[in-house]
C-alpha cells in the first residue's frame, strides 16, 4: 500500500508538471500573438521551469489528498483519471482565483472583504461543479479516452516533448517579427560609432540652464553640452508626443507622415489590408538595423508602443507603459505583485519610469547586447510630464521662500490632466502664484531627470563606450504655463513654448566641443545627421535607398563644425485637427460639436518660422503673423490678423511653405509612393524608355502598372541628387 501511495504521489508530480507546462505553452501562444514585435522564444523557455515546479507542487498536493477524497477507489486507471482531473481543475481554479484578485478586483478592494470572498466562493463552486461533471463523463462515457490522457505514458511523452521544445527554443535566434523591420546587414563598418538617442519628454529648452535658464536645472546636461554641440534654435515638428516622435523617427514632417489626432498610428505595413500594397514609413531604427546595428528601445510612455507603429525596427523594445511580454505571464505578474511578502524588495518605482528606463538601458548595455555589433539605443524619459510631482527629496528645491511643501501637494495643489482640461475651458482659474508653483515643481522634475542622465553617462563611461558613442539629447515638445490665452499643457498650440526644444550632440571624433549653433534646426534633421556622421566615419558614400532620398530633414553635421554654414533658415511644424482630443472632454457634445467653449480650436494649424518671424496658417483660412523681436511671447497668434506692414512678408512665407510641402510630397510620391512600390515589386518601369510604349492591346490596369505617363516610363530612383526644395528661402521676401 505504501508503494502504491508513493506511485500516485510521483505520478501526480509528473502529471501536474506536464499540465502546467502545456498550460504555459497555450498562454505563450496567445501572448506572443498579442506582441508581434517581440518574438524571443527564450521568454517562454526561461519561465517554463517555474511553471513545471508549480504544476509539480499542485500534483503532489492532489496526490496527498486523493486517498481522502476517494478512499474506496482502488482501480489504478480510474484513480489516475481522477487524479488528473483533480490536478487540472485545481490548477484552473487557482488561475481564476489569482486572476480575480490581480485583475478583476480593484486594487483598493481588500482580499478579505465580503465582495472579494463572494467572488472567490463562486470560483470555487464553479471548479467543484466542473470536477464533478468531468468525473461523471470520465466514468460513464469517455473513460477510455480520459484514462489514456492521464496515463503515465502520456505524461512522460508530454514532459519529453516540452523539454525538447524548450531546448529547440534556446537554439533559435532572437529576432522581432518579420514585418517590423527590414533585413539586417551582416556586419557594420569596423569601429562604427554607437548611437544613443534620448528624448526628454515635455522638456522646453527655455527651462534648461544650458540654454540660459536662471535655475540650475540641468548640470549634467550642461556638462555634456560643453563636450559637444548645442543647438540654440532647435524646433520640434509637432507639439505633442505621438507626431513629434514620428517625425524624429521618420525624418518627415507631420504633414506627410500623417500621424496625429486624425491618424494616431505611424503606418508600418502591419495595418495594411491583405489586398493592398504594403506601404509604410521607413524609420531610423529600421535604417540602423539595415546598416548592421543592434537596435533597442526603452520607454514608459503610452504613445510609444507597437499599437502606434513607433517601435518598428527595434529588435528589442522595453515598453514599461504596459506589461512587456515576459511580465504578462501569470507567474511573473504574481511574483512581481507579491514578492514583498516573500521578504524581497517590492520593486516600487517612485518616479514616472525614468529610473527603470535608465536601469534597463544600463543592464542591457552591460549584459545583453551583442558586443560584436554597434548599438542604436532609443530612450524616452517622461519625468517632466504632468502631473508635476517630483520625488520627495527634490520637491522643495525650487519652491519660493516661505511656501509650505504640504500646500503644493495634491489634492491641495492639483496638476493632473483633468485640471488642465478645466483650465482650458475656463472652468477653473489658476492664479499667477499657482503658476509659479507649477513651474517650480516642473523644474524640480527636470533636475531629478538630469540626475538620471548623469547616472546613464557615468555608466557609459565605466563600460568604456562613451567615447565611441554618438549621444543625442532632444525633446519632443515643451510646456505652456499660461503665457498665451491662459493655456497650460501641450495641446492646441504651435507656440515656441512648445516647439523650442533642446538638441545636444556629443561625439568627439567628429563634433567639436563647446560648440553653440545659432542657426535653425529641426528635430527632423536628427535622422539625416546621424546618417551623415556614419557616412563620414565610413569614409565613402553609399548609394542611398529611396527611403533615405525622401527624407525631409537635412544634415546638421557641417553646421556643427567651427564656422560651419547654416543648414536651414526656416523650420515648419504642424498640429492636426484635435477633434478626436476635444471629444474626450466631458463637456463635449457630439450632437453640436461647435457649441463648445473650445470650438475655435477645431482646425489644423501649420507654422513656418524664420529667425525673425513666424506665420500661423489655420485650415479654416485664418492667418496670424508674429514679428518675433517685437512680440517674443507670440500674443498675436490668437488675433488672426496680419498687420498691413507685414502683409507682403506673410504672403511670401505662405508661398514658401506651400512650395516646401509640395516638394516633399513630390519626392515621396516619386520615390516611395504606391506606384513606385508597385514598380519595384513587379519589375515594371525599371528605367526610362527611349521610345513611346505601344499600349495597343493592354488593359487600363496594365497601362497604369507600367507607370505610363506621356509615353515614357519614369524611375525617380535614378536621381543622383535629392529631389525637392531645400529648406532655405529662395528670395529674401522683403516686408
């Protein structure tokens, strides 16, 4: 009898491990399907031992209690079936109990409360009913099948199969989904520099001490700027996260990549219908991968996800705005939530994710990267974004004298998104004193974030990679604090408070130290500047791809040299119609959208800016001209007028804007448009014909596929120079 008990205990252990292992595989199947950009099989393999141990423990426990539940059941096959069903139902019930506690119940609800206990009781009763029903079916109708399913032989074969799949997964290469990026080059040029791109979310250049701010908010960033080039007049192409990052990554203006409120996704080919041409935007990460770089990104930002198309091209992407692939497995979620109860650190992050992003970057650089390849790393630090709640030790740093810290904390002093909406609608009025407090807390967030950057820079130096790394620091947008029309936040505007952002580059091999660039720059210039630096390192030019020829930014490498020429004398930006944003306001009425206090903002906005002036062009036909030396705070942007003295100049700027946008559209259509794509994949239209094409007998579709225009086939990819108007004023456009 003792031997029999040991046998069932061992069988329970093996059967439990087997069922848990296969359950983990089923879970992995659905999770991998939900994360198309993360296909590293080792994620499942690394968690498999935990599942096997948990399953073995459940099987051991069920083996112990089975004799007490069914003391008269002596037939070995039937007893194995009952043991298997008990393990299966126990495991499923445990999964539902954990899911109910961690997902279904609000975190504020205590585990031992009437509502929670009632839900747990329902799950337990449901598990018991399922066991009784399956046991009845196993005895009366499908006894043979169940006996075979839970037999010792089936368990042994299943365990071997799981271990075999785990072994195979360890040998498989780590790669993203095939659709997320092009084929990678085998080898990057010897000694090619690493590239580190850091976007400081919501950081206005005017709030950094390196840009002349009176508060010392950025000592470590100032130090980095002294070792490289600082662009004093760099401007973002959009005023909020999604379109701004899309422009940084694609080197295109929002007018052409189209990402924003009207289309909240950078097209990447994954969202195309099966019967349509695959048409996407080529990103910096995709290009760096093509050049042989190992690409990785890290952020805690809801807009920087696979769903918005911004992680395409990254072989690894750590998205802390929601659980990453590994953290979505049930056992990992349970461990992270309750690790403190096991006497371990709770893994709490007191900031907005910046500490975790920096730690992840340093860990990856130190242990996970392939040292045989240079890396391209992107990081987004979100500390300066509202709500303005810096870590405790930084809270009082910039508060005015005599201000009690307690009075600047919520709910006494709010800085949440609902407050911003109330202020925009004039439902709440903020005093000048409150604005001062908000800016003080905002500056404290920037100072704390600067310390994170210092930790990152020190880590790069300790690893010996800092000098071989092109470091680029910029921001996606700034922040308004009531300067124009009482607005706060970073929507509904294209003011310099939002568009004037830092740009600092450090790479001693090609960028001189302590260089301050006064001429204009745009965030869309980062992509071509990186490529220019890599080309200079390589020592020779490579034939550019059509995607690179269609970039709208310009390289600033020559400008960074001593006495370097200006790369541009105008910049442009775009804000798409915010109807999708405004309709999320509680006060919005879909029946009458124009009966809304913010209805005047229901229009797209474009700006063209030079060092001296700026023209606002609204999609409803209104225009506002800013004479920057006489109106540096841009109060005239809300007047919708062009002074008579500046009408000629405004007309010139608008014409220049139209010419620039048109040249970009022409270049993209000729180089990477749908018809150009069709020619490339079909092999038709590969060059310019010397004689008219005979279209006799051809269908209309066949004629269109040849690219027939006026009897000739054109191929814009044969162009040796960039197609499009350079970002310079062709004539002075005198006022």
